[in-house]
């Protein structure tokens, strides 16, 4: 089954993951900025999202120096100075000399106080709306950002990357990546090899799915991940969309030479992260009770046994669902 063409992932597939956190944050920032700026424009307020951090600091503390604002926002003195200049141009703030004459105090103009009064109810609604979004997603983004900032302050991203580059390898020499047509043949081969080791019956439908996972899995909202070691595929797992908010873990396979090194667990964790990122409501799997090592792995990553109902797979007799509070690793 040779690879003949490359398919662009559907919009439901994320390609950036941890490597593209900055890209994801920029994407989110652009969406939030567009919506917020639209609110300001509709209320006929001459104000931009980029002014927010300086304006809000002044709302909280009245009069501040540029150095004070920079300290509160965590930005450079130069960046804050440029924002203050824009606010001065808008007529919202002005600067007045301090007693020692070495710094200037930033304070609201009369017009700025009017703008402040118009902004406060919008900010209150924005704050409540953001809290709603976080509650609905199940994640407090503020806490996540705070935790990441603390870890990066302790050891910068630059230093962490330099460590791996100096060692000439990535953690564990194992990389988990989303589906790519370069590995289409490997997906087919791993699954067929696994089928050959079992006594279960498989029909032409199974082979047709493996030969064209783009159509049978990806185009229907599913995702596929590969474990790559030394440039070769050593494992794979499939997340099949089984309905609105429902996903099934399928085809977790690790080659014999890579077993015992955590590839299966990493594949599972990646799939679970994607399930959560997509707002999934139920993640389940069906397997056979004789596959004890696989079942023990599923338990370690948070799956628990549940009563099995009728299954479309004749060879399955064991059903599990992922439960966040049961995930210990």
C-alpha cells in the first residue's frame, strides 16, 4: 500500500501541540482581541485591547510611573513607554513631573476619566464571560499560565532546549506526532502484523480501513498518532469519533522492539490530551480480557472497567471508560 499523496489535516485536527504553544496562544489572543475591539467600537469608545494593561493598572492604582506600570505588567520600560505615548495621543492620559523630577507620573485626563467610566461595565462583562468559558472548558487558564510562568522563571525555555540540543536527542529518543502520509504504510503494516499474531477473524473491511485511514478515520473526525524512534515508527494509536462528544481509543499497537520503554503510555496520554482539548464527553475502548498487559496500561492512564454492552466487534468482551479522577500517572 504505497503512499501516493499528502492530505491536509481537517480543521478538527491540531498539528502544533506542545511545540506550537506560542502559536496557539497567538491564535487565541487574536480571537479575543478581535471580539474585544469590536465591543469597544460598537460602544463608540476610542480604545484598543493593546492599551488594556496600562489602562487597567491606572484604574487599580490611580497615578503610576511608567516603571510602576512595567513592573505590574511584566513588560519592558520601552514597551510601556510606547503604549503610554499612544494613550497620551488619544487624550486619555497625561504625564506630570514627580517631586524628584527624575520620573513622570501617568494619570488620567478628564476625558480619560470619562473613557474609564465607559470601560468599566464592559470589563466587568468580559471578566464574567471569561470565567464562564473557563468553567465550561474545565480548565482555569489563569492558573495554568501562572504555573507555566513560575516554571519558566525557575528554568527558561532557552536553557531547557539547550540541554536537549547539547545532548543531541529528545527526551527518551521518542517522539509522538499526529498522522502524516509519510507513515501511512507503517500504520497499515503495524496493524496487519498485529492481526497476524492473533487468532481473531478479520475481514476485508478491516483491511480497507487500514489502507485508507484518511477516509475512514480522519475525514470522519478521528485522529491517529505515531510513536517515532530513530526516524522509524514503533507504535500507533487511533482516536475514532463515535458520535457527538464521544471518542473511542482503537488500535494501540507498539512494535515488539519498542515495548517496555513507555511508548504505549505516551501514545495514550497524547490521545487523552487531544480528547480533552476537543471538549470530549466520553472516551472509551473495547478490548479482550486476555490482553492483560494492555488492560493494565489502560488502567494506569485512567481507564476503568465498566459493564460491557453489545459491541460491533465479535472479539471484544472487555469495556473501559476514561475517568479523570482515576488517572494516577
